């Protein structure tokens, strides 16, 4: 490598000055070199690193954004005994504009690239690198994340993951339900990654049903094609027999899909391959309470029936469903016919994170940006958000936005949290109203019970006596909290909704 990339000599000395060691080198056909850096205690402590850091050497004189795009693939290709941080990489390049380019790409590319300078003394390289890491890692607000999270970005939910994995193993269909932004997609994605990790005889197919059309008629065609497409991709990767599935045209019925899928699943069974199909945003299939009452969607129970019998006939096939509404499992009837999943699938409702889990999220994410929370600050965070992941992340993001970046690490006190509380509540009020709106469309009776209680027109206890099923669902969704002695109170989200005058 020294011959091709002479700069590595100074880099290695600079890394040594920082207490870091190169411990893996690989060259790719396109001329890129990848190193892994064991960062040593000092750097790890300073920047909250728990794994190695990837360094990429670009062979071209004109650095392209593709180098950042390829980071994930390079990470996935590492030998199993190595793992590295996935929120940034170091990039070395002879392009004189490398630093400016990496800076410009920080917003658009999935991985942050931090420039590793060269043509300088090891001492100067070490100093510039530390300054650059401090500036770049602290300038991103990592709490402000709206996409589903997995891997090192996924916190808590250990019990749910263990239980779901066990259910999958036993061949039971499960549902994961929760309000908007409670982490349903993240949980299902993480479940999928763990399910396939280290086992090449497993296929996990996750499909988001959000884009399905709402009018019946189109729904059957699109649903069949959506499932066909997702499963084909999963089967292709493992060279499973899929000719019949491939040939399904636009006119294919649910029955045709079932027959074609059975052929592929039989092939999987013979080869010992397990298949899990996860359907996210399931409300797109069943609609809201109004749709359920008035619309005709015969293809929905038909498709669920087909999935149910495929699961029953193939011990290597299972289905996971996720979304806001558990109607797909708890209603005895769907669109005028018997619901095939009624009382058959197991429902999980996403609860708030525990104190330990949410503290882990707050402190770990903070450490990656050089932010340190005092224990009082964590207490205040928990008093306000009570483990609701959306509330915690948005409040933490607001706090971090107000910190001065001059000190490192940046320290957060309870006062910092209190100071932004009102501003944060105003900032999220609109999104909270939307969250409650979507809940209300799916659970109108439950929502009106909350409104009655919030207005002081009835106590939660008296409502529980009159509407036990609906109150049970409010407790499942953590909108109402039940103390061990049986006392009922508003859950964290409800309290914030109430304070923000949404409820
Ligand atoms: N286990 C977790 N650890 C850390 N952050 C999480 C976790 N679960 C959810 N989040 C945070 O919440 C956000 C929303 O998560 P996710 O998209 O999984 O929720 P959802 O319930 O599927 O939302 P939607 O209702 O929009 O589909 C994520 O962007 C992430 O910031
Ligand atoms: Mg989702």
C-alpha cells in the first residue's frame, strides 16, 4: 500500500500520536483502499466510539460522492470479526478540493465523510484530524432522526425482540402495533436484521403497504403485485424456485398468488430455508374506522386468508404485521366476512422505553456528538417524556441545538432542558395534533373517551367501568397508564398532548 499511497506512512504516524492503530487493510478492484482503525481509549472516550473507524483512500484525483455511498457496502463486506462505526468514515484523497466536497455532501449523503489531510507532518495531520472530527461530529444533531433506525442506532426493546423472535421460531403470526412514530418500522426492521444475521438459510421480506391504492378494484391488482415483487426479490437472492411467481400477470388473483407462492415455499422447505414476510403500514389495507364500517374490500380478508393457510401449510413460512391499527387482528369481522386473523395472531403494542433504555439512547447518541448529560438533566428529560421515543428525541434535539459548540464535550444540565421545554412543546404541537388525528381516525371511541377525561367530564375509572374493551386498548397503546394498584392516569404522550392543548 505504501507504494501506491505514500500518504499512508504519515497517516500511520499521526494515528499513533493519537493512540490509534491500523488493524485491517483491504484493496478493492476499483483502486480504493479500506483500512480499519482501532481508535484507542483517548479517541474512543472523546468521541463516544465503541467500534473501529473505517478509513477510505480514493484512487482518483477527483473525489466523487459515490465513495460515501459505497461505505455501507464496504462495511457489510468486512470479515465477521470486524465491526466499525456507521455514522462516519475518514476519507483520504489527493483531490485538492476533498475537504470542501466532503463538507458539501454532508447533508445529502447517507454517511458523513471526514477529511483525513495529507502532505503534512504527522503532528499537523493529527491536530487537523481532531479539530475536523470535533467540528463535524458535533455539528450534526443526531437526535433529529426521522427515518427508521436499526443496528447501533436502535435502542432498547429487548423483551419485544426476544418474544417476537421466539414467536417467529414457533411459526406464530404476530402483529406490532403502536401510534405514529413509536418505532414500529424500526422494530420490525431490526427484527429482520437479527433474524437473517449469520444464517444464510433465512429470508426476510419487508414491504411497506403505504403506496397501495385506496379504491377497491385496483387494490387487489396492486396488492398481489406488491407481494409478488417483494417475495421475488427475497427468493432471487437465495436462488429459490420462483418461475410461477415470476409469471403472475396483472390479472392474477389472490388464489393464483397463493398457488405460485406455495411452489416457492415448498422449494424453500426442501432446502431448509425459512421465510418471513413483514407487512408494514397495514392500515393501508384495512383503512380507518370509517372505511371498515362502510367500504367493501373483499380482497383484504381473502388475502389474509391465503396468508393464513400458507403459514399453516408451511412450517418454514411466517408473517409479521405492523401498523397503527390492530383491527386486522382484534375484529371478528372484516368487510362483512369472518376475519381470518381474528384471535389467531399475537398482538404486541409498543410501550414507552424503560428509564434505562431511554437513558442509554440519550447518552449514547449524545456521546457520538460530544454531548454529555448530567444525571439531573436525564431525570428532567424522563419527567417530561416518560420514555416516549418521539418526545425524547425531539426534546433532546431542541436542547442540543441551544448548546454552545465552543466547549468539548458539551455539558447538558437540567436547566438546559427546562429552558427549552416550552419552545419544544410549541415546535412539536402540530406533529402531535397529526398523531392524535390519525389515532382518532382508527380508534374514534377510544379518542372520545380521552377527550371526556381531558375535559374533566368523566374520570378514567368511571369510563373504564363503562367501556372496558376500549380502555384496555388505551392501556395497550400506553395512552393510559395503569399503576400496579390499578389506578389509571394519562400516559406520557397524553400528558404532553393535554399540556399542548391538542387533547
Ligand atoms: N428503538 C429505537 N431506538 C432509537 N430510536 C428510535 C427507536 N424506535 C424509534 N426511534 C426513533 O423514532 C423515529 C420513528 O421510528 P419509526 O419510523 O420506526 O416509527 P413508526 O412507528 O414506524 O413511525 P410511522 O408511524 O411514521 O410509520 C425514528 O426515526 C427514530 O428516530
Ligand atoms: Mg413506520
